[in-house]
């Protein structure tokens, strides 16, 4: 083999080695570009998952709010159809509902609504009362409280005043929960006496937690049968 061929082979070998060393790694600019593109992809995916989680959370809480609304509407409708009349009080606090003078009349609002069931239309004998109330006693217009329902059956009936038949605060605390959290929108109260014939329910219903709460405004009007 002559000298020229040997020199050519060595040159080709060195050129191939040089190309391998160049194409076998990444430059700093290429690395920066790859990291940058990867970061954009990760941020985009993270934003998508956060948005998806928020939408799922809101939808779940709205479903719970709708469940509360259906439950409260159904209970109020049933009570209104069966009761003879209602009385309304500022709150469940004893001082707010222990005498007839505490009744909230036309144009007034309160958090304790009592439906009264009489033995018949010809007597004043009370055979049942049904309490709907919001557990909010501070008077703060922004206070949140659960809405509960408590029924008192009176065997043999009673001609006593409605106020004397309303259970104590400790007993009412054991009532069945209808709405998890609510805020009254009628001067900070949930129920509004309209002309002494109807009750307007005006409030907000909440679900969620302190960090993420979903709310819906609730309006409903019910009139006892007579």
C-alpha cells in the first residue's frame, strides 16, 4: 500500500471520529431549548389539571346545593299545604320567641319559622308544630348557619300558646339538617313575613370549605292553606 492511500485512510478515520463527537452530544443552546419547551408543556398540563379540578369541585358543590334546594322546597311545600297558619320569630334564642309579642309581623324578617297545625278549623287546639330555623344567633348579616327542621307532635292537642310549645334551644340543636350552610338576605334573616299571609324565603346556600365556597341564591314563597 502506498503512502498516499495510507494518508487518505487516516484522514477519513479522523473525519469520521470528528463527526461522531459532534453529533453524539447537545450544545448548550439546544439544551436550553429542550428545557424551555419541556417547561411550557409542563406548565400547560398543570394549568389544565388545575382548571379541571376547579370545574369538578364547582360542579360537585352545585349538585349538593341543588339537592339542598330540592329538600328545603319540598319540606316547605308540604308544611305549607298541611299547616293552618305560621308564626315567625327573630331567632331560636329563648328571649326572641318566648311570648306572642315576639312574633314578627308583616314586613318583618326572622330566622325561626313555625308552622302550626290545628285539630280542625273550628277550634284553636294545636296538634303539631313544625319549626324551620337557621342556626345563626349573633345577628351578624354575614353569619352562616345550617337550616334545620324539627317537628313536635302534641298528643291530645293543646290550647296553649305557640310560644310555649316551641322546644328549648338544646332540643332544637338536635333537629334534622336540611341545608348545610346558608346566609339570610332579608336584613340578615332567612324568612320574610309578607302581608301576614305568606313567607318569602330569601337567602344564599353554600357548599365547600373556607378556601373554596360555591353559593347559589335561593328564593321561594309559601302560603299555609288557611
